[in-house]
């Protein structure tokens, strides 16, 4: 198998709590452990991806007022306890390496809770900032993963501007596909305004699946919603990954840095391998 070269993927669903951050973090970890050079970008002001990768370090990061994606967009670092002038920002300064969850080959651009307020306050936030940052450092990465907020905003366009693919995690539950038409409209609108840009949905991954490796196939509601997901996905010609990510209490634990009882979370690599192969990346 050969690799088609570096690639940027945004993990998006206009619905919260479906596993976007979990999938982004664990794909990043999987790729990093497989020796790929990974850039993970937290575009969600909730900063869950940053907390997952940095663990307890994240509190210190906030306390030290270290630069984050906020400063990357502002283009400068404001005065801090140690610098008394605004100073210029170097992209390298914003990247956190050696995160506990991410391993040696992963760097993270962390987010901060005031990110959306800062963008609203900016006169015209530049939705191309991130794409430019990635373009300038493109030789440093095999894969760039962007974790997105569930609401459509300028941040969604920021993610699109940088991305070749969109990955959509869904949970098989009532109203599972409520975000699909929003995502389709938002992508179509983006494509209409950016005719030179190739971007497509790489696929839908069913997360929190009841299809337990341990045998539990879930109740009728889960089966109904899985059928609905497949139908709505096909309507948009969105691929659906064969490997589902099982429900496992191991996932929240791993996201807190506790690998002691991963349970069915050990099956995540089955999906990761299928995903990487699908987008033409060796892992
Ligand atoms: N497959 C899974 N099994 C069990 N819990 C999961 C699974 N995927 C996600 N979770 C948990 O569900 C919650 C929401 O997941 P998260 O990745 O933060 O979603 P999102 O980023 O879409 O809001 C988190 O507490 C996470 O640990
Ligand atoms: Mg999230």
C-alpha cells in the first residue's frame, strides 16, 4: 500500500456529544504511535481536545498564559507576566509537543475558552489563517486533524479552508442525522464560494455503536437509527465506514489518560486502520 501524501481532515458534526473529540484525539494518537507526524488542532472553544491531550498540563498552560490558537488568529502575543509589550507570534510557540496522549510524533495547537469571544471582537477574522499556517509548515506533517465545535460559525469555515476531507462521527440515537442537512448546506455553500478547493466528506463513522464485540446488539431504537443513518448518508452520497466504534466506558477513561481498563475501546484501531486506508494514508 502506498501513501497519497499529507492530508488534512476536519472532524465535524453539527451535533454535540457524538464523539468528535474522542475520534479526533484517538485517530491522532493512533497515527502518532504508528510513526506518522501529526498536527492536531483544537478549533473548539470548549477545548476538550486540548484537555484530553494535555491532561493536568492544561491547567498550568492556562495559568502560564501560554499562546494558543487565540494568539495565532490575533497575530500577536499580548503582554504577559514576563513580556511587557505585545510580541510577535511564531507558529512553533503555539504548538505543544510531547503530550501524554499524543506521543512523540504529535503536536497540538491548543484552544482556550475565550476563543469565540475573541473572534467576535475581531473586525474581520481571517478564515484562512489556519490554512496558511498549515501551508507554511506542510512538510512537517503526514496528517493534520482538526476537532471542530458543533455549531456552524466562522470556525467551521476556518476548518474547511484547511481541509481536504471531513469525517462525521454519529451516534445511533433518536435524531442522529439532525445535523446532516446543516452540514451538507454548509459544505455546499463553502464549495460554491471556493471553487478551487477540493473538499469532501470522507465518510460517516458510527460511534457508540451497540454492536459490541462482546455480543450486545442493542435495542430496536439503535437498530432503527442505524438504518436511518445509512439511508440519510446514502442520500448525500456520503461513505459509511464498515467498522463501527463500540460503546465503551474505556473511551472517557482513555481521554482522561487512564489506560487501565480500556474494555472495548481496544477495538478503536479497527476503525482507524479502515479510515487511514480509505483516505490513502499508510499507518
Ligand atoms: N464510543 C464511546 N463509548 C463510550 N463513551 C463515549 C464514546 N465516544 C464518546 N464517548 C463519551 O461521550 C462524551 C462525548 O464525546 P465527545 O468526543 O466529547 O463528543 P463531541 O466532541 O462530539 O462533543 C464524552 O464523555 C466521551 O468520553
Ligand atoms: Mg468535542
